[in-house]
């Protein structure tokens, strides 16, 4: 058999077995010093199912990417929803401070004036007066062993305040002035503001009057000294 016949036989066998159509010169090169056949046979593009497998791998990669993107998107939406729910529930669960408003029996001119409801006085609290004995825009003096003379004032806004009645200038006893709605020292003319912590309004006084802690029970009208 000649070399041409041998090459034709190899070509037919490759065609029948692998479905490859290779020219005779390529088969001939396999028997020369520079064969081309091994290089061609090693390329996957000559396999009959190469295109199919390439498409399958591409589709698998695409499906995997779409799946991962879907999982990531679902996670982001879930986390955002949880954060929003926590913020909403937190804002709704915050207690609101409500100050109950009771009638003010101590103010005959305006019995509906708002009065802040305080907790019941402790057992150590000392009763010093009742609202009925101190009309609005009036005052009284109460002598306490610890604080000394205390000036109790019923302001015209319904509130009760108490200060030491000893002037911070020279130690004279101050008085509440209903007409001017201030506290006056008769000795040297010092003036204090009972509506704002007995701050000095004028005169030689260097400091405000000492604030005395009291508690007003709106249910009974009693005024207690919290010493």
C-alpha cells in the first residue's frame, strides 16, 4: 500500500470514528519532521461536542451568578426590613411623659388653674401650712429649727415657693410685696424675684435668697417641708 493510500485510510477512519474531516496533507504531515496532526487533535474545537459543552458551562456560570445575585438581594431587603421595624417599634414603645392636671382648690379666683400633681409626701416630710391659709399673691412666715425663718409665698400663677427670709446683704428679714410681686428687704432696699429662684433684682444683696424645698399636695392642699 502506498503512502497516499495509507493517508486516505487514516482520514476515513478519523471521519468514521470521530466525525472529523481532515485533509490528506495534514495526515501526511504526521509522518514528517513537523507534524500538524497532534496539534490539531489536541484542540477542543475539533471535538464534535465542544460547542455544546462550552454552551453548557457558560449557562451554568450564568445561572450561578443569577442565583447568587438573587440571594444577595433578598438578604439586603431582609436586613433593611428588620432595621426599619426596630426603629418603628422603638419609637412607638417610648413612654410619653404626661403631667396630670388637677383642680386647684387653693385658688378661689381660678379653681381650674393647673397644678402639678406630686407624689405623696414621705413620713419625714413636715407639714408647715395649708393652701387655704395662704391665698394667691400672699405669704406667711414659718420658723423652722433647721432653716430658720421661712418665707412661704403663694404666687398668682398657683405655685407655692419658699425661701429663707434672711437677706443675703446684712441679715435683715425680708418681706413679700404683693403690689410689686417681689421680695423687699426693709433695711437697705434689696429686691428679689420670687418667680425666678429669688434672684437679685436690685440693691446691695450679693446673692439670691436660699431656696427652701417644699412639696404641695394638691389632693389635700397641704404644704410640706422636705428637709
